[in-house]
C-alpha cells in the first residue's frame, strides 16, 4: 500500500488569484526517503500542508483532487489523527514547542490523545534515548540552544510514532554540527523503525546521499521525479534555482566539456574514484 | 579601516564570548567569518556598529572608537543586515520600506527619491516598488533588506548569515551582489557557516572562530587546500572540493585548487590522464 497518494491536486489560497499547486499526482511508499526540492515559492510547503491536513482544514482556499494519507482522506480526517501517520517538523522550532519544559512538551500530544501514564512514560523515555537527549528531559525550553530546540520539537513529533516524518526546510535553522546529527537520526529512524522520510529542502547538496528518490517541483507542478542519478542527468544545464551538490556541478561542467562519465558522482569520494 | 584591538567580551558575569580578538580590516576587502552556532560570529559583528561594546579592548571604525561614538554616527558608516532581516519589515510598500531608513537619517526628499531608485534597480526590485514587502518571496525579501542597508551609502556592509534559507538562484545573485558591492568600493564583512558559498567567493579573507577565539586568519585558498582540519575543529564541514583535495593527496596525487574554475581544469586534466600542474 502507498503511504501517501496524491491525485490531481490543485490548490489556490483564499484571496489570491494564482494556483500554487497545479494538478499534482504523486505517491510515496513505505520506508522511502524522498527529497522534495525546488526554488522558493514553487509550492513545496503548500504541498506539505495538504499532506498534514492543514490545507484545506486550517488554510482555506480552492481545493480540488484527492490526498490519501495512510488510507485516510487528508481533507476530512481530523488533523490530530493524521499526526500519527505523518509527523510534521516545522521550519522554526519556536512555532512548534508549546510547553515550558522538554518532558511536558513531548508529553503534550500523547496526553491529548489519552495515552495512559505508563505508556506515556515508556514512549518518552524511548524517544529521548533514540535522539540522545535524555539529559535534556527536565530542562526549561528557554535554556535550550537552537539545535537542541529542534531536537525537542522532533521528539514531540516522533513520540506519536508516525509512519512518515516530514521535515520542512529544517536545514536553514541548523548548524553544520546539528545537521550532521539530524542526518544520522534520519538514517536510524529509516533503518530501525522503517519510517519513511520526506525532506522538503532546496539544499539537495546536504541530503542527496541519504535519499532514495528526488522530486523536483517548479511553479506548482512536479517537474522531475526519480532516483538521484536520473534527476541529475535530466537537470544538466537547467537553471532551476536548486542547490545542486558541488561535486555534481563539477560533473555538469565536465559533461559540457565533452567528458562522459557513466555514473554521476554524488560526493568527493565517488569523484576521487573516477579520477583514479 | 576597522580595527579590533585585544577585544574581549562577555554578557554580565557570564563566560567570555569573544576572547582576545585582533583584526584589522582594510577598505575594499571582503572578510568572511566562519564558525559554528555559538562561536561568537554575531557577537563579533555587533561590535562593528557599536550595538555591543568590548568588555576589554577597543574597536575602531575609521577614526571612531565604538565606545565613544554614537550609534547613529556609526550607523552612517556601517550597515548591519541581520539574519532573517525580513522579520523587521513593517511598512505597506517596498518603496516606503527603503524611504523610512533614509528619512531616519534625515535625507532630503530629492536625495531620498534618487537613492530609492538606485538601490531598487540595483537589486532587481523596481517592479515591486508598490507591493507590500510581506508579499515578496523569501529571496526577494532578503534582497530588499540588503538594498535598504545600502540606501544611505554606508562604507561598510555587514551581513549575518546572508544565505540562510536561500535557494540556488538567490545564492548566485548574492555572490553577484557582493562582488558588485566590492566593485563599488564597499567593504564587506559577512558571517556564515555556509562553506560551499564561501568556496565560491575565493577572494574572501577568512577568519575562523571557535568558541570565541580566532583559530585561522588568512586566505581561503590556503585554508581549503592545507588546513581543512581547522574547519572540523571549529565544528564545520570542509567544502566538498577541499575534501576531494585531501582524498586525492592521500592517493598520491598532489593537487592545489585555487578556485572553482581552477578545480574544474585540474580535474579535467586528471581524468584525461594528464599530469596535474601545481
């Protein structure tokens, strides 16, 4: 079964006259790691909002087509029910954290869903351990650094044990060190728990090594959808405003000089192998 | 010229955030300050326009000692564009947003009109002059913030994390804007942890900050070719071409990349089996 199935989706925000999503169809399977990339304003965040039900339930507008999330119609299912299928991590953790201490914040959504105290305790302990932030459990939110806040917000999302984690432009707020940690968490979640991951980010260069699949949006439509090799081959010499990894850019330049390499190198090690 | 002379800084009784900072920035230079979050980059930048004063030591901007000069006198010389400057917009049009800054400095109307025209054109924002700044895309908003900072023609332009959250188009435009500003004899100081961006600005003088201390001050070519371990020490990821240099050297191929184009030439040669020229 597909985790996500979007069919012929179009959307236009209330009070505007331009469709932000234009007849989009796509599906995501269980256990996939997908990057959704595209220039600013291409509709990435809007698409994410339709997956979490925020559109059309919170943001109003003209909506047509179908979004199925774990088999539920995202337009009609309560947003809090969808959260156990898709966990949505916002760009800015300050918009996500609501309670005053780390533990209480993580407990919040469980409490709301009526979990028993014991179950809550178990889940919180487990998630703090997975993310390596046990030591933060009793800290006040306002004493945390930006990177720590992002991890706490992530814990609040993961404690619902969603089948898919949706990360919306989180790279903009993270230091290189925190980013490295996030990437290893993504790999762990995917491998140990089979969690699907969708990364909405124009920093393709940061995430391409972990992705099974890259989807490129451009001006409200799906412009490309495939594995990284195919996508980068198709993107040669196209100016789309996406941050292509430096090593892939080198490949492009060599390609334009007439050098043919079968497999596109995605990082320095692969390029060094080609040189040797 | 900007001079940091033995600068130490701490908030109240806290630990020192800046430790023994000595920097001289000459006119027309581009200086890139690299460091992890919490390394002291923003604290250092805020010393340049006098928002923060050293706990010990002095900061001079031309003839002004920031401890004595008024913030408004410093602001005429130094424009500081914060991280996420778009959060500070508040007027109803792009035009008015720029005009507000100029009116604040007491410029007459004809000069204001002239300057607004000039900077909006320079940053490809003229067509949006009547639009609300809140309806611009993230990249356009960032450009507007820099345009505003340049409107009163400051000599020094200080940019905090200019590429954060920006897409590929915007990053390329930013590189053009920075080069253009240097061409117009501005002095640029920028703080970032976006290493790939800095690699594309090889003319940058690089200062690496680690926990409030300068651990490197020199050319980007030198740093990326020979001292990538300093970046790792500072919690940063070396640029991928710097990692490629290290990998090739380990395998017995001694390469030096002077900049991006030079790297492509040399990789091209290596793949064709030619000798790599130093």
